[in-house]
């Protein structure tokens, strides 16, 4: 069958493009910035390969390619179709790459831009012949079949529904995550990634106005079965031996009974040995977690949890619907504090995230948040400036960059203090138990 090249485009000079960030809406980091492994592309590659396509994946940022090197690498692969994974945050560099590729290809084969961001950035994608909106994992294959086998006339902007692909809802979101194959990580430069990812659920039922995840994945919680999650863990560990696994689920513990089932299946699986060949991290809301569940997760190999505190400002938390009533803020902060102490007791890294630049935030509220965090036994604090992704409900009409920087500086000071704390050593009894498993 045909040769298909899937591309993660390079970033602009001096930046690190993180196309998988913010559930596929992307993030733009500095020169040595963080990026997730391209999970979406690994799944698309697995789907294509399963039906016989010859697939090559070019992760230009991981390989250190600039725009020219990326274009040349695509041409040297001699594809019959090229798919380019794009994100809103990296739209300028993605658009430049598509334009440069189109100029070289000159219509010799189709160029398709895909990703959940496509619907927000059509104007930046003039270099693509076709734009595929919605979650692309199953729809991309259908588009390839139409372009390469039937060669019929198609609209330039396409959705799963327009292609007649089953298994999608009206918003272009997958309805059965169990139908997806295990990502074909071997198509990618594995040595370039410090971890691999698992996406066991999508969507979030919370109401936080600032969150891009619900824009990309919707408010309906969609999940793989516990059996399917553990099957993926087993195969990823067996085939790729990752140093660690990061669950990209925005609300991993949304369904407590599901998490309990996953942990028990891990503990029953002979090929998975938590603390030996399996270490994993996740993120969730503090309301979803308690000491008992964390203890089970720890036994099943959980070594880290990401928690979004965002701010301690009661007015902001209420207006942005992180809490339902201002009176709920005390309980919210108490739950985070208890979670941090539970994690410290169990030897789980608690990684706290805060936002600056939200409407109504002030330097005083940043100081209040800093004082609260300073008293917690957390492993790290990450400070992020609010980004106005398309579709989020938070609206910032004017940005006082100096004020945002001042807020960030206060919180970065706490982050530095946390980094300088002596590292907690795991209790001797837990180290012995790990060796026995």
C-alpha cells in the first residue's frame, strides 16, 4: 500500500513546540522547554499500519530539525501522502512549515493538516490541501483511503461525519476509546523522550472556565475500560521499557471505582512489577483523591500526581467556577493540604500547579497563594501564565504584563524554595517491599 509520512513540525528558532500540550491545543516553550511525546501521531500511525500502509513518522522537534531540514526529510521519504500534526499554540511555525512543504511538493501528493486545533486555525493552514477537524485517530485513515484509493473530489475542510466514519459524536469526538490501538511508539525516536504516555480517558465534568482541555475533549467523561488500560500498560512495558509512564487523562480519578479496578488489575498482572518495570504518574482533581485511594495507587506503581491549585483567591475561584460557592474555598484548600500530606506520607511526588494572570488576580492574592504553598510538603511548584486558548470561557480583555510578571515572580520564589528542600528519602520498609515484589 501507499507510503504515508506523519510529521510533527519544527518550532520557530529559540522555541520548543509542544503540540500535545493542553490536550492538543498545544503549548509553546522556550529553547529547552518541556514537550510531551506525540501520542496522537503514534496512535494514528498504529491505525494506518494495521491496514497495511507504510508509515514513517518525522518528529522534527525531537530530532532537532529546523524548517528546512524538516521539509527535506519529508521529501527524502518520498511519501504518497503527508499528514502534518498542528496545534493552535504553534500555529505560526506550523503554518510556515506547511507553506514551505507545499512549495516543494507542488501538488505531487496531498498534504493534510490534522489535530483538534484545526477548527480554530484554518487561516494559518493555507499550505495544506486538506484540513481534518475533530479527533483524528480513526478519521485520518478514512481520509487517506479516500485520497489514495478512491481519488474522489473532496471538500478542503473535512470532519469525521463528512467522511462517514463511525464511532464519533456530532462534535467529532471519539465515542469508544477502547477501539483505538496501542500507540506505535516504535515509529518514533524513543530515545528522545524521558517517558511515554497513556491516554486512558478524555473529557472532564468540572466547570473551570480557564481550562483548554474541555475545549479539546469535551465535558463528557469518556474512558477506556480498566482492562484496556492495563493491556496498554503491559504492552508498552513489554515492548518499549519506558523509564516512566505519564497518564495524560485530564481527570484520571474522575471515577473512583475505575481507578481501583485499574490498580487491582496491575497488581494481579504478573508481567507488571510496580517499582521494578512500572512507574507511572497522573493528574486529577484533589476532590477525587484521598489517602486510601492514593495508597492503592502507590502500591500499583504511582510515583507522582499533578494537582492544579491555580490560586487561593476565593473570588477568582468562585467567578471561574472552580468552586460552586465562595464558602467552599476553605474545604477546597483543606483537601489540597491533606492530599499533599498524604502524598508525602506515601512517597508520592505531589506536583502542584498555579496560574497567574486570571481576571481579578492581584499581587496580594499571589502572595496569599505563595504563603499557602510554602507550608505544604509538595515536590514541585509549576507557575503558568493564563493562556486565552480559543473556546475557553475565561475572558481577559487587556493583559497587564508587568502585573502578571510580578505575580509570577512571587510564586517562582516559592518554587525555588521547594526545589532547594532536602529530598525526602523513601522509608526503609517501602524500599524493602519494592525489592521483594
